C-alpha cells in the first residue's frame, strides 16, 4: 500500500516518462493508499529481519516529503530508524548469514536510499541526522558483469550521488557546528578542516567515471530516461555540496555565485518531465540553493548582493514555472522571490 501511495501520487501528477501507461486509466486517491498502509502498522512489530516494514516506513517517509507533510516525514523516519537500531541494519556484518547476494544488494540499496532521503531532508529542513555515516558499515550494491551497459552506468551514477550525500553530511554538520560543546570534547570532536572538505570534493569529482561524464552527451549510448534523470540528480547534488563546502570554507562570495550561475544554466536545460519525476525533492533543492546564496551575499562586505538577488530571483522564477506540475513549487517560488527582495 505504501508503494501504491507513492505510485498513485506520481500518476496523478503525470510524473511518468511514458504517458501511454496512463491512457484510459483513472488515478486512485493516493491518500487512501497512504491511510490504508498506515492502518496496517501494528502497535508492536515482532522481532524479525523481514525488510517489508523497513521498506514501508521508507516509502511512507518519501510520500510525506513529497506532500510536504513534515510531521509524518519525521514519524516514519523515526519508525524506520527504530527498526534499524533494533536489527543492527546499519552493520551488514550482523545481517543473517543465510541470505542470498541478491538479498544483500537489496538491503544495501534500501539502506542508502533512506540515508540519502534523510540527508536531503536534514539539509533543507534543518533537522538532526539520526544515523551519521561514521556509524555505518554497509557497502553499496554490486556492479556485476551480467548488467547491460545502461544499468552499469545508472548504478555507477547511483554510487556517485550516494558519495556526494555522504560528503554533504559532513559539509552540513561542519557548517552547523556545536556552539555549546565543552572544550574537553571539542578536542575529540573537531570538524574537518576547510581544506580537507574541499579536497575530498575535488577528489570525488576528479574520480568520476568516463561513463558519468558522458551522460549529458546526446551522442553517447546513455540517453535512456533514467540516465538523463540521473544526470539532473548529479547536477543538483553536486551544486548543493559545492556551495555548502564553499560557505564552510568562507570562500569568496563570487565563487558561490559562479557555482549557482552554472547550476542554473545546466538545470534549465532539463525537460519538464525531469522536474515532474523529481517532484518536491528538486524544488526543495532550489530553495536550499537560494538560502545559501542569501547567506553568501552577506560576506565580502555585501559586494555581491545584487548578483545574489538576481540569481535567487531566477531560482524563484524557475520554481514558479513549475507550480502547475509540482504542488510545493508555488510556495517555494514565492519564498525565493521574497528572499530575493530582502537581498539588498
């Protein structure tokens, strides 16, 4: 039922790559599926290594984020993490010994998908990270020889984006810091140095495979819808990590503006369907970039305020242009345009 809720919501927004799949079909109410899924959650979940509840809580959290229902988002992320703690899902050396490699890959993919969801929501909503990656001992799903080239490319992109989210976690927590920590703990809880963070990002980008570098090449063999969507995801996530790292390093505001300018040039080339499939996720990223530009505009004695205002307004216009297709886009666009007005 949780998967039906997510799928029905996507269908209602026509957020599918192949419109013929929806021809002649009436779209059921996604909230009915959501409520049905919630009604099946028992008060006490039996001790079990079954993944169904973990998957369900993850899907309910995804649905809640797409609906901008942040109370339910936290509720189901909390339920998910309770089971992770109960079954040591964060440490694959403690998984059952008798599961197949296929099951192991499914567990790995599920774990990192929900990790990425939480880092995204922590970045845009400002909440705590319940399970930092430093406590994680889970590998990525395998890339196996039997995969076709397109699937290998997609999997490589999935791995790269997950690496970006892990780096995003460190950039985000470094920016926040702890302002009330005792000196005795500060010594052992030091944040990474600005140089370390930027070097890590540079190494990650320089190590990007040639397959991923060719995703935006129309003449490459990786022009399926999901590979094109992967390219958009990479652009958005790289931008978030880069700007956050630059802010932490107190880099010149002009570097932040340049990164945002390049991001806008790239993302506005994406067809509408890519935004519709991403939904609120990409709109929240636009909002996050806008807020970071606002913060950057206050450095360097405000020399780049007018540039920041222009870029934030462009982000707002982009979000507003999606208001007929993504529910949260209108409100996000208004917030960005108001933010632009206050950047002066």
